[in-house]
């Protein structure tokens, strides 16, 4: 069965000589002036696939922009403009017109925080789908990419990983969380924090970066593939919440940590010589930045357990065509 990345690679990857960077990263890059490049990315959320039909519309509006802003963060770009293409069921408008007002409130509240302007889009009738295109600016030649990792680099992750997947597992009845636990995990799933300022500050520190949307192993794997390198990470070094720690080392909790996705934190690599500067950045922004492993020569990703043994982890992350 083809993965979504196989489909992109086989059918839609074509040379784009007028672009600075085309398909294959968190955003494309287009040179607009002698000083700036335009970073462009698109994400689609499908009802029943990316969110439950009864999801709070305010939080859905918020998240539909947040997942796109995260791509800007991964490139170190300043978000500027967005377009919104939304497909709405007729029954939704006929029976619950307040839904759309709440969705718009969530979208625009986050847009105001990051000074993003909605400049266009499309509205159609059909099954609920939300597609946002985000555009941002970055100084010419400075955008963070997936292809810059080098052997010897440290691997870092921002924030905490796994809470969104844990909340989803609870919602899907694959596990049962206590009420106070679900209250702590749900915000990670429904209203993720976007690391725009962190991405901008990493431009002078990181060699490569990506946002963790499909799962830590899958997304770090994209860096490894694009950079033609390998990596080793330590399971116990991956920062997670106290809630998730309670369930480790249960297989489902390990899977949430390594392959759950929906975190929208940044995974990045940097030379060892920049550790102190990254630690200072963590302090300055009040964001946990955790060193979880290293880049090595070769290919593949090895995850070490608490005993230093290679962990067997079949699931690497979310794939739209393999669920």
C-alpha cells in the first residue's frame, strides 16, 4: 500500500526551478525580494479523520490555523497571510449556524495573536473539510530546513511530547484517563501551542528543524532522510508530562511518546558547541528544550530504552493512507 509520502514522491514531486525550495519540507520557499523569501504551506483537516464531528468549533477554528502556523515555526518564518478553503455540510448551517461563528472566533483569535491576515479562500457545500494555506516571510537564505543535520549534531525537542496522543487514545476508548488527567492532556490535542518565536530564534542556532505533527520518530525520520544521516535517541530523555510518565513503560504510552503525533513541538538539530546557547534560549523563552540524542553517519533511527538496548517500535507515526 502506498503511503502519503510515496504518493507525493511518485506523482506530484516535480522540479520547481523558479522556487528556492519546492516539495519535501515543512513549507516551500519563494524569493520575493532581494532580502526576503516567502514560506508557503498548506494543511487540510478532515472530519472523522483529523477531528471528531462533535469537536468544539472554537477549538477547531483555532487548531486549523495552529497546525499551519507550526509549519512556519519549523522554518523560522514570520507568518503573515492565510487563505481558508472550507467545505460545510448543508445540515450544519441549517441546524447550527452558531457553529460557524464560533469556528471563526477561534480562527481569528489565534490569527490576531500572530498578526496573520486572512486574505482569501473558498467556501463550498459538502462533507466537513478545512484547508488552510499559510504564507510567511523569512530572511533570504536563513530558513530552517530538514536537510541541514550533520553527524555529531545534538537532537533537541521543545516542550512535552505525547499528551495529544494520550488524550486521543482516551477519546477513542483505547485507554481510560482520570478526569484530572484528561483535563491536563486535552489542550495539547485541541489547542496546541505554536512555537513561532522559538523557530525564529533557532535560525542562528539550529542546523535543521521540523515540527512534530505525525510522530517524533516519523518526523525526525524526515530530517534523517533529507540530510542523509542516521540518529540515536534515548527514550528516557524525551520530555513528557507527569501524566504520561504515570503510564510508562506501557506499550500504548511509549507509542504516544514516539509515534503519537499532534504535538506541534519543534524537533531540531544543532552542533554540540551550541548547547549552552540553546539552554539559555530555553530559559529566555520559558520553553523546555531537551537534548534527546545525536545525529550519526549512516541511515536509520535507533531508540534506546532505559537499559541502553535498541527498542523495537513498529509504528513510527501517523500516515493518512495507513490507518
